[in-house]
C-alpha cells in the first residue's frame, strides 16, 4: 500500500500541471470576453439543453463530479490518511477553521446589514490546485510535511465549503424531492452494507439522487459528496472507492475544473472595473478577506493551538512556513467563484465584480505566498535536513 506521502507526491505532481491549465483557461476566457467574440462566448454558455443552460450543466452537473472526488478524498483521509490520526490532523484542522472564520468575519464587517452579506462564504475556501501549483514552483526546497499540511488544510476547507453550501445556500426547499433523494441515499447505503461491489447501482442511484436534489432546492453538487460516502471503501487499492477516486482525478484536474474556469471567468474589463473593485464593499471585502484574512486566520489559529499545547508544530515546519501556507490559502478561485454564483444568483453585475475581486485577491495571495516562501525556505534541498 502506498503511504500518504506517496499519494500526496503524485497528487502534487498532477496539481502542478492542472494549475497551469486552469490559468490558461482563465486567461483564454478573459481574452475572449474582451474581444469581438464576447457575444458568441456568452450566447454559447446560455444555450439550453434538457431544460438547463450549458453554464448550469457545468456548475451544477460537472461540479457534482468534482464534489464526488472531494468526498472520496475526504473519506480516504478519514479512514487511512492524515485525518485518521488525531495527532496529525489536529493542527491543520484547527488552522483550517481559523482560515475560514477570520475571512468570513472580515467580509461580514464590510457587508453586515447590506444586500451583499450573503457572500460571507466566498473568501472561506482554498483552491488546492492553484495553491499546490504555486508551491510546486519552489521545487525540492519545500519539505514534504509542508505539502501534507497544505493538502490536509485544503481538504478540511472543502468540507467546510460543502457544509456552508448545504446550510446557507439552499433555495426554497421542496421537502418531497428532498425526502426522495434521502430515500435513494438510504438505498445506496443499504447496498454498501450488503457489500454490493458493482459500481453500476451506485452511479445510477447517484444520477437519480442528483436530479432529485436539483429539484429539491438544495444545491445538487452536494449529491456528489453524499454519494462518495456510500461507495464501498476498504484499506486496499482495489476497493471501489479507491478505483473511482483514481479514475476521476485526471478528468477533474484536466477537464472539469478548466471547463468550469473557462465558463465562469469570462469577465469584461473596462476602465471603470479597477476603481469599482475598491469602491464596493463586497468586492473590496473579498480582496481583503482573501489577502489578509486567510493568512491571519490560519497562522493565528495554529499559533494558539500550539501555545495552549493542544497540538505541536511538526519538526520540519517553522512558523514562517505556516505564514506562507496561510498566504497560499488566500487563493480562493474555483470554490470562491462557485459560492459567488450561489450567493448572488441572478445578480449578474454583482457576480461579475465579485469574480474580478476573487481573481485579484487570489493573484495577490499567490504572489505574496510565493515571495514569502521563497525567502524563508532553504536555498537547496540539502538544507532541509538541517531545519
């Protein structure tokens, strides 16, 4: 069986490549949206197929597959990974909680009582692909424990985002459809307990559960997380859960996330755009919350946990490393854009400016994190052994 560190190293390598593809998709969308092809770009994503626009199929359909992968990764971590050991999981878990609460509090200070307070979940998430991509630029200078810390923190961040979506971003509920979705979930759980090892009933049941969840008013991507926890898991690499996770990693990293980025970052940039970023409370609040709230929250929570002896700092890590990871945590991108679409549904102008703020805050966070870690990490791999 591969160790967790070997799994992280493989995932880190794929994230390095997928982060560049994400960046390319974003730049291409921005280029097209600010060219003569902009009307065709927007018309394409608003075409309907089977009662949903293509944009909705990406955001509600393909992203459900992304959430399925998140659920499978989280399940594996809880069973055999870092989250299965309280000692290993405690520090990044506490840091992740701080990294969610402080940015949310900062955003709330800017927007409390305004129509924009629904965006409180936007600066809470971390884009693991971009964060690991930035970390990968530093190469072998990065200690393995720092990569593990970032991956664990981001996984818990994703769980927090899923909970946030379920609790705060549900539309008007249809209890009949929701009850039907729960019945399907219960049936799939029964299949799990009866040791049904065929993938077909889980995929068919998952598709039905997705449709029922879509009709219920709860965001359908959560059906992906729920499905992940009923797919059979064992400690061997031949388990159904592991096989599905392995099969999804490439299409999610190199197809689903780039398509999501291409569909959601076609923003028209005008001479008024940059001043607007810093004059509206919600856009400025997003930038500040990502750029400052994330590193403050992650570092402060970790420091308090170590100070009170709830947990200890791993031997290879220094506080400068934690600060740098906190800065990289400010790269919200995928999940932040996703939550923006839910928080400001139907408010196109607000969504456009919020997305621009996310890109700005994420870019500044990536630059700050890279420059900081470049300064605090040893200049060669040999020096890491002396940390």
